[in-house]
C-alpha cells in the first residue's frame, strides 16, 4: 500500500442489524483514529444503496466496522468482492461461517476444540417444552453481542417465553458455568486474555453500557489456562479461515482446570468502541488504537 496520506479509507458503520448503535460507535472511533494516523477518511452509514455510495466515494480501502447480520455474515463482503474494493477483516466464507453459531461449533469439533452441547429448534417448540435439562441458554444462532439471549435457570417452572423479534429458528445450548474469558487474534498472533466481570448475566447492556462490566487484562488466571486460551483462539481463527482481527470468547469452570475451558464463539469483527475488549487488549500489548486501526487497513485486500 502507498503512503498513508494518499490512502482514502471508507469506514462502513451502522447498517440495519440489531447491533447498529454499537457499529456506529465503533465506526466513529475507528474513523477518528485513522484520521489521526494520516488517512483520508469517509464515514458511510451502510444502507440499501451501499454499493452506489461506495462507487461514488471511490475509496482505496473499505474499513468494515459493521456488526451483526448483513455486515458481519458475508453479505457486505460479497458486495466488496464484486466491486473489487480491498476490505478489512474476514472474507465471505469465514464471515458467514463464524456468524452461524451451530456450524461454527461443528468446525470447532472437527479440530477437537471443546464446546458444550447445543441444538437448533423452531422457536414455537422451544416455548412449549424444555428441549434439554435446565440450566440452558436460548439465543439466535446468527446474531452477536448477546442480542436476544435467554438464560433458563435450573429451577425454571417452564420453558422461556421468547420475544416476537426472535428468529423462527433458535439455538438451545447447555449453560456453561464459570468465568467469561476472551482472546483477540491479530494476524497470526494471539494477544492476551481478558477476564470479564459483571454483577449478573453478560448481556448486551453489560457489554456496551458504561460500567456494565469490568475487565481484568491480562486475566489473573493460571499460566496453563492463559496459554490454552491463546492456543484455542488462534486455532479457531485459523480453522474458520478468519483474516485480520478476530476475538474468541470462552467460559472457564475453574474447578475443572483445563477441562473446564470451552469455546463459545469467534467474532470476526470485534467491537471497537471505548469499552471494547480488542482495543483494550491491543493497548496492553503495546499497540495504540491508531496503530491497531492502521494495521487493519494495511492488512486489507480482496479475495479474503
């Protein structure tokens, strides 16, 4: 890529998904960081005319700061490939695969990465009876940021009543007790481990509201668990075919030692908000927000 000052970057943000507000925050912060790094930046709230707008902007690189469906599931990646615009993060296949939580688990299992039992079922059936013994979790199988997550406790009187906004098919997953850990991968390097502390369930508000969660980074965990998180996150990134930056989330039941560590999911476009985990891990490892965004832009390409 040529000198930074001659590179025009279009930052895609917003979009129509349930994670629109988070994406807008991510996009604005990334745009500001890139401007400080000397890039020419155009911010674009992605809508149905996203292809036309991108042709008008004519960027050298597209920084994809979209989260959730349409922006993180291979859809916009396909548009960018069609337009032959170099873009950031993972390509069409890896994005679609990682967004589908059940297929992601099948890939994890193929390389012996540990997961808990889960199944897909019609929403109507999930509301009529327990499809597995409580405690369990019900969630969309193709959303992120803990959107639409229901925890069914062990002493629940009956199955959950799901919101009308939930998709017709949902994932039912055995509840994994323990601590919430996460690891970012940049290129071929796993950074560190964050221990995420909350007063309750790690839901959407806990992830993004100020004070909703507390992050201990690097996590105060045994060295073998720290190393396993790094190893598992890098293996997940590679087996899913991810590019650029990803972040893999774990649960760790410390009473079981290494056997208590399981993978939940891999995020192909981690949040880049002020409270986000990936910029925080990068900073601990000596990489500023500007340096992180610059690395992501310089890693961009087509055919991802």
